[in-house]
């Protein structure tokens, strides 16, 4: 339970960080385009609200969420875009207030989930700690879109470790969703932490295939917020190199990502 609380606290902190970024911007800026084609700042917050609502439904009403899964399966991308679009049409103050309330309710609901219980989701079902990490990841990723739209530079935090871990854990999913054979061997992933000195490491020390670079750049890669050519990541091995071109830490179809030279 203590471990779960840590993940939830990190999720809350990431939400508060993004909240602070948009709380005082004028209403006109909510219509500012972001790097995600067709999505304004309002769409980004609307999407986070919509996804938090879905996660809350999955915890509190699994049958209701199962009905949503059936609808989503018919048109995955359109289903997500429609949710963002609907919320984006609301007055900014109302949208922000609803997002604040919903993400707080989600945090409270997550702490009640039994340790062994798995929550239904659009991808594989997941435990509460993984759900909290997934929500943190999405908040950070869509927050990056908003920061880019506002020309704001964000300071990396220790919370990136959660996102990097999720990025490593979803390696095989990235291959599967792209119709590729998953590698049979583990990779060694060595990332420079947010302090610029220490390292975060996954995989055996003697692994033949490796990925190295900064944690922030790895997180930008697995959330598809930057093209690998604009990042400091280095792959050794054919499979590791392929991974850097397809990595995604989010459920659903593979996205088109960002074009090279846009960061």
C-alpha cells in the first residue's frame, strides 16, 4: 500500500505541475494549436479529463467500462478524438475545474483497489500502481504538447523514472502493435537521470543489445513527443535499433509521432 501511495502521489504531482502551467493563461490561449495536429491546449486538457473519467469508470463500474470498450473497438482513434473534442468546446474555467475534480477522484479511487486486482483498460488490464503510472505518463506527455505550444521549457523531475520504467516494460507491446516479432533477449537500458549525474538502469549488464541516453529523451521517445533523430539516444543491436523507431508506452494503435527536426 505504501508503494501504491508513492505512485499515486507522483501522479497527483504531475497533474498539479501541468495545472500550474495552464491555470493562469488567458482564455484565448486555450485555443492555441499544439504539436498534435488538430488539437489545441483545450483538446489536450479535455483528453486528460476524458481519460481520467474512463479510468475512474473502469475502477468504479467495470461493466460500464466494458460497454465503452465495445464502442472504442469499432473506431479507436475516432473514439479518443471525439472525447477530446467534446470537452474542448467547454469554457476553459469549467473544463479546468472538472479536470481538477476528476483527477482527485481518480487518485482517491486508486488507493482503494486491492493489491492483486487488475483494472480493465483499452490495452491490457493493469494493477493500480500501473494505472497511476500510465496516468502520470499521459499527463506528462500531453503536458509536453502544451509546454511546446506555450514555448515553455520544463525542468525534468524524478517522476520521469516512472515513465522510463513504463517505457522499458512496454518494449514487447511496441513490437506486437507494429506487427513485428518480439525480441527473445532482454536489452540493457542505461539512462542518465534528471540530476544529470546518476543513472537509471534496466536489464542485465552483459546484454548484447543496449539503449543509452538521457531519461528525459527516452521519455520523449516512448511517448512519441520527439523523433529519435532529435534525441541523444543510442542503440546497439538491430532489435534495439528497431525499438527506438517504434517505441510507445501508451495503449492503442501506434501513433505517427513527431517529424524529425521539430524539436
